[in-house]
């Protein structure tokens, strides 16, 4: 590792920064826009149901394949791992502070109280921190109208991950991988059963068409398969209706500020379990929290082993990158191929999504530290450190720029006018602007605006924005 890449900084609330982790965080937060911009500049429902709706020229296909194989889900995965790292750093820091104060001879009662209830104090501080983050996420959803917010999910998931903070790295990794493997096993079983049912019903239909009589059980199997096919067709028709309604409400030609806001609210409430009048609602928050909490535990394990913060040798990261990419990129390429066949066959590779997401993300982390082991790589990645230190603010700015300026009908009205390639190039341009702004901002300021608001609320005092500024005193101690 290059020494220059791993210098540390200190936030106005006393929180230490590690440059390598900030670089990872900066890459991840900017990478998030490549995942979100298609839902901001095009139909959110099309991203789930028909990717061709956003554009399927040769250039669009190249952009989609690159995004699907190298990026899809990995920025989110890296952020989740870094939340696990933060959980270890913050809670250990808080526990150490309590232990230090417990040795103060000033008050025997205070020492006893902290010895007995120190863990509760750490929990209270960490939960308060993430509850405030959860509230910020709700503002992002219900005020800025972004259905895809991750802050509220991570706030909840971090509280779950905290319960395992005293576990060793092997246990943390085991729990995290178990949660990931449940998707692989559960999805694999479901896909296998679906494949077997289709094959069996095809044979039964051939038997029936040949004039042979089916048993009551066999007739039931054929009927069940037909009902499942009808449900799939019904869902596809419902999604097509949602796409058409969303396009009408959000496009410059037919949309208004009111129709744009109504479409956003409809999507938000639908994802939170309320019907949109087209079909049955879905509530997926539990699945997102499950995924995030498991990945946070994996991140915590990688930190305790000294992996995610860059403490291992360059050869270690080279090997890790090659192995992780061999698993992750290969699996994702195969899955992308079958997805572009645009059939509804239950391909088994689709059950490996979480495993290949984790592997690809670990490959990205390894590659970052391989690059940071060189002078050229350090110079290339150094600007992302500022993005990592301003990650919350950049995340909100992505929403403001794209959702409120570039694409809505009351502003530039570019919704629906870009295919996959145009959307990815726009994300690249916006990220370049934000990366420059983050580095320029931190020349004069110690902390970004959204981070400042978050940490000021957490600590119960007004933190200084500018470098060398004074901190207003308050009553709430900084616990985590």
C-alpha cells in the first residue's frame, strides 16, 4: 500500500477517517448513480419488466451488458460492507471511551454504572445514529420523492448488524454468507421445482394430445401450470400498464409537475405495501434489510481480518481479485445472457445473483488496493477520497440533479429521451461534476452539508463547517 493513500483525517466531531475506506466509499456512492439513473430518466417499472423499453440499440446493449456484469448491485454491496466496517469502528470507539471514563477515580458510582451498563450506552448511541439516518432516508423518499432510497434501509439493517458486533470474524462471515446462501438455496429449490413442473406438464400434455387419458392428479398438475402461466401473463400486463402510466405522467410531452409527483407517490406507496389500483402491492423492505444486514456482517468480518482497509499484501489483493472476478463476472455474464433471451424460463443461474454480487464486489475492493499499491494508481484514485468524505451529500445531490432537474417535465424534461448508453454517459458526466465539486469543497470546509446536519443532530451540538471553526457546545455526548 502507498503511504500517501492511507493517510487519515479527523472529522469535526472527532471521528477518524481512513483514506482507503473513504476511497472505496467514494467509488461506491458515485457508482450508485449508474444503478439509479435509469429509474430517474426512464420508467422504473421497465427496469424490472422490460429493459428494452429504455432503448435497445447496439450502443444501448453494450452499455447494459457492461452495467449488468461489472456494476449492477456492487456499489450498494460495497456501501453495505462499509457500513459493517463503520459499525465495528464506531462501537469499538464508543466502548473504549466508556472504559476510559470508567477508570476515572472521580466517582465510584459512575464507574460501577458504566461497567454494568456500558454496552447499553454503546447500543443507545449507535441506534440513535442510525435512527437519525433512517429519518434522513424518509425525507429522501417522501420529500425528494425518490422510491429507491437506501438510507432508511441501512439505518434499520445497521441496528440488526449491531447485535452481532462482539462476534469474531469467522462467525460474522458465517452469518453473512448464510443469509446470502439462503437466497441461493431457496431460489435454487424454487427454480428446480419450476423446471421440473414445466417438463412434467409438457409430457402430460403430449400424452393427452396423443389420446391417452390423464389421471385426476395429472389433470390437476396441468391445471396448476396453466394457472401459473395466467398469473405471469397477468403480472406482465399489469407492469405494461404501469410503464405506460409512468411514461405519460413523467414525460415532457404529456406530464406536469402534479402528474410527476403523483406518479412518484404512487410508486412509493406501492413499494410500501399499498395497492396502486392496477394490481396487488408488494412490500420488499424486509428483503432489502435482510440483504443489507448480511452484507454488513461480511464487511465487519473483512475489517477484523484487515482486508477491507488495505492491511494485506499486494499479492493477497491480486489473488483475491482474480478469484473473485472469476466467480462473479463469469456467473453474471451467464445470467445476463439468459436475461437477454427474454423468455420466462426459470434458468438456474438466476439463483446465484447474491453470490456473484458479493464476489464481484470483493473483486472491485481487491482491484482498488492493487491500484493503491502503485504510484499511478494512488494518483488516479486519490480524488475519490473526497467523494467518500462527502458521500451522503453527493447521494442527495444525485437525486436533486437527476430527479429534479434533468428529467422531470417541469425542468429540462429529458425523461424517456435517452437509452441505456445515454443514461450511463449522463451518470458519468454528473459524477465527474460531483467528484470535482467534492474535492473543491473540502479545500475550505471540514464536513459536507448533509453529513454536518446528521452529525450535529447525533452529537447534540452544532459542528463547525469550515476548517478550524469553533464547535458550539451542547448537552449530548458523542457516543458513536
